[in-house]
């Protein structure tokens, strides 16, 4: 063997030995979850597409289940009138279960109560899969939560208590810690009614119970682009068709197509031609992504005023297709109920705000309705005519510079009553803020009770001009009454809140002066303010029937003003200390020394106090 190869063979052997040593000493990879005794919550072969049904309920109420069903990758809520399910939410929940592992905390039925895992109190989750026409169900009981991101569970046929790193009750829409809290189907419902491209909407039609509105989109003419002339004195010359050498000039690239611009116009209904653009934009936003609160029983359409429907909304798109929504309300200005044309079996509930403030807006949102708001300083008289009677109130200014400083007189009715100033002032103040909320397409006054109005408010100004508000029957569309102002032809609706402020009860507007004076006098039970005592009666003489306890003597010595031995001491009042030369605190009628002021029948020696005979005697000199 060549001696030069021996070192190379040694190095090779050393490398092989080092490789074997590294392999032997390398730590063996272990499964941490397996090492800790964790196990997968769902079977290893679990597939979401195999799931046929999910049931969720509390053990005490197995008849009130939330049932989710899947068919052809579509989810429906069987426990909520076959409403469409929120596919994303449901499958996200199943994915989180698939990745979940549980650690065995303890085993034994005797421990179930400690972890709220008894059948009656636990939250039951049953997942049914169908594999090759064979249905299998995984039944899990979810119990007590630990902190905010963990809980305990067990299998229905097992005794092991497992801890998992997710709070599954919240994942199933049960956030309350109360064990009796039932799961809700509404949590799993898809809330979307429809989604539309706002830019593709070309027309909107709204049918209310008492009016109709329609809007249409139209294209604005293209704006002419003008090239600014830097030298106004020299006109811009057009480019020649041919260059001096006879060649054609280079052609400019074709201008990019300009973006079309649109505007909206009122095509039916309304008060005048102008409307509030921002309110129409708000309507378009609502229609582009229309959502509900929940779904309700489709067999109760009469209860929701859907047979026949009260409202109709039609949206036309650029491709000519239409979306039609039929709607109703069980009560005016409350939440709405609707269904899409062609799907009457699915009835949605829409929130009060969405229904009344975004979809079927009141007329005052779109248009400026008739209104009159007088200046306070110009009001001379207010007359109220109601089914109870008529009141005329004259306003009398007390300060021409301040319109709030005024009084009210009552020429009619001329009896012993007077106007309650605060209530009358509130009527005048409300006249500065009132407005009609809505209007109707109705033109016949007798149809809404305005041929013979039930309520009339007339304001007379200093120039003797008058403005009259007449109110008729109660409205069918809002909580209020039909009304008309002066000679306006538009029949409007006044909200109930404004009506009650403009037409207060007569018992609040008229008061009897005697009753008002009596109300201002202090009652027998009301506390009487303490009156200052007259100077001649400053001394408080204790009453024998109410003796004071020994620990509260009534004699209060005044070291700064010692009393002479020959003069009996008086009982000074702490609030009204008396000077030394006037021990009796009655300067007008000084008492002689031989007549003690407190108890004349029982004169006391100089060393004894006069106020409390039962108290132990003290040395006045020492005091």
C-alpha cells in the first residue's frame, strides 16, 4: 500500500466515526401533544363537506335546539324557518374544532359536576357526518370555561374531562355564564338580503301607504375640454394638415374615453322638483348592501301587514333587471318586515332605523315642507281651539328689548282662571322649532278630517296678520295627525310629540289664582324656616317635661367673663353670647339680684347654677 494513502484513509475513518456518533446522539423527535396526553377533538378523517347536520342545545331543554343543515355546500338554519346560514361563520367554527386538541384533566363521572359537565347543565354539540351513506355522530358536551380562552368538555359516551384552548360556548354564540342560557338560531343566520352595485342602479320607485316617489338617473353632457391660451392677444392657430415638406403631421394618440357622469331627478310624487341629494345617496347606500336583523315566521304575514303589503320598493339595474321588496309594519314608525319578490317564504325583520330612516324615509327628509316660525317679539295673540273648548291668550311685553320677558292675559274664557305662564311660554317656544314630518298625496280635505278640523292654532302678530295651523284625523303612516298650514294645498302630518307641546291639556294651561296661591303657601307638613328670636326673649328656659341627660349640661361657663358671687348666673345662648355687664341677656329689663331669672321659686346660693336644679352643684368661683 502506498504510504501516502494511509493518512487519507485515517481521515476518512475519522469522518465516518464522527457521522455515526452524531446520528446516535441526535435526540429523537417526539410529538409534544402525544407526550402531554392530548388528543384530537374531532376524528382525523373529518371533512367539512361530509357534515350533514349540526345540533346545539342545553341539556335541560333538548327540545329547543339550534339545527344547521348542509346540502350541496349550502347551509340553512332548520330551526329558523329555513333561513340561509352564514357559510363563512359555520365553516370557520368547524375548522377551529378540527384543529383543536384536548388534554385529559381528570377522569370519572363523580367529577362531572365540578366542571359543569352533567347532562342537564352542559351545552351539547352534535355533529352528524355522512360517509358512503353511513351516518356517524360526534356528541360533545361543553362545560365550565377557564379564564377567557379555554374550557372543559367531554364526550357523551366517555368519562374523561378534557381541557381545550378555546372558549367553545362563545364560539357557538352563547356568551352568558348562565347555564340556562339557550343558544340562538339568529347567531348563525346570514343577515344579507341582497347586495347590488351602487353604480349600476338606474332608477328607484317607492310606494308608501299614502304617497309615491320615483327617482331616475340620467347622464350629464360631457364637458368640453378647452386648451388655455397663454397669449390672449394672439389667437391659437390650428395645426396644418400638411407640413411644408408635404408630409402629414404625426397623429396624436386617441384621447382616453372620459368617465361618464350622472345625476338624479324626481320623476313622480314629491313636494316641488327639488329634493335633498344627500338623502338619496343614503338610500342608494342602503340598497347596495341591504341587511336584516333576523327572520320571522312566514305564516304570520297578516301580523306584519304583509297581506297585502303596505310598502313596495323597486330597484332597476343597468342590465334591465329589477329587484322588488314588499314590506309592512305592525306599528307605525317601528321595525319593518319584508320579503323579496319570488321568495315569500322568507320574511326578514329590518331594524327601525334602517326601515324608517334609510329605506322608506319621511317626506321631511327629502323635501322642504310648509312651515311658519314666528318671531317671539312679533306675537300678539295665540288662540287654541280643541274639542274641549277655545282659549285666547294675549301676550303683554314687559321689556321690549327682551322677548322672553312677557306676561299672558286671558280675555277668553273670561272667568276666574288665569294663564299658567310657563306652559304658555312653552307653546311660544315650540312654535320656533315645530315642523311637519311627512305629507300625503291625498288632496281631499274631508278624507283626512281637515274640512272640519279637530284642533286649530292661530297666531296673531302685531301687524294683525294671522297664521293658522289646522289638524284633522290621526295619520295612518306616522304617530301624529294630518295638518295643513294657512292656505297651503299640501296636506302634511304633524308628529305626536309636536302636537302635545302645541296643544297642552287645558288643566295645565289654565290655573285658578286661589289654587296657585295656595300651592305657593307652605303646607302644614312643610318645614317652617327658623325665624330670628326677638331681643327680649334670648334666654332658653329648659322644660321640666324634657330633662336633658346628665352628660349634656346646659350651663356653659365663660371663663373670660366671670360672674360676681352676688349675682345669679344665667343660661347663655351659644349663638348669642352676652357681655359681662348684662348677665341676663335682656338689656331693656335688667333683673335685680334678689330675683333669679331661671326659677324664682327656688333661689340658689351663688355657688349653685340656676338652670338645672337636678345637676350636681358646682363652685361658680372655681368655674
